[in-house]
């Protein structure tokens, strides 16, 4: 849970401040730099759901949501505090850490919806596959969860600010990078799941789970 929240907060505070480019087969794609690390939160989410079940993963998602909210409020307050005489970093500090309410709202909605859907799909597919073929669940749930995340975040945050061409390019390229990361990290996910299942002696199947995203106990 601690690792999940750290990755999530860093991705939301540090990552969105920079757009980068990558050339693939001669074609240049624009992407948000935070996308290189944000997918790790989905890896942790998959591991939590696979080992401990949807209910505990849902609780961790709520902790992450509250953590991002606190970090956003903290950033806003610190940026707005009057700078000390002689300190010349205010403009640069505000440029990087200034919280635009629209982007914060988009980020929090997209995160909550994407992570909850990712955990739901992961849990349901585990029951359908009888616990076999873990890679189908990790990649399948990521495609759906990250799809909703991207479809919500970029239009809500940047429609009317970026051109439609840049908006669609960044949204599509970030989605592909997130899914690719999940596929690349599949061996890591397998290893973590195996270690935790053996250490905890637990392997939850969500056959009678209440999947409401707003119920935060683990019963």
C-alpha cells in the first residue's frame, strides 16, 4: 500500500509538469512524462487484487485517493504562500507545483474510476479463469482500466486548452505506453504474486464480494 501511494502521488505531482517526445519507427509521439512511472500503480493494484481480493484493493485505492487529494491541497497552499523577500524561485515553483483545479479534478476522477475498474475486471477474470493465466488478467484489466483513465483525464483536463490533434495524440500514445509497461512488467507481477501468496498463505477469489466502490471495509 505504501509503495502504491508513493508511486501515485509522485506520478500526479511530478509527472504532469512535462511533455516529452519519443520516436518510434520514424514517427514522433508526444506523451506525459509521468506515464513512465504511473503504470506501476496498476502493477501494485493487480498484485493486491490477485492476492488479497477486490475488497482490500478497494481500500488501498481509497487511501491513494486521499493521499493525492492531500498532496494537491498541500501544493496549492504552499504555492499561494507569500514568498520571502529575496527568494527568487516563486515563479518557477508555481510553474511546476501550481495546482490547476481543473487538472486536479480530472486526475482524481480518472484515477478513481480507472483503478476501481481495473480491480473489478481483475477480480472477475480471476473467478472466470479459475485462477489460471494470470497474464490475461493483468493485461486485460489494464487495457480496460487505463482506457477509462485516459478517456476521462485528458478531455476533462485539457479540452479547449490543447488542440484536438495534440489531445488525441497524447491520450492515445499514453494509453499505449501504459499497456506496454504492464506487458513488460508481467514477469515482475508474477514474481510478486508468487512471493506474497506463499508468505501470506492467502489467495482470495471474489465470488461473493460486494463490488460497490464506495464500501471501504474489507468484509
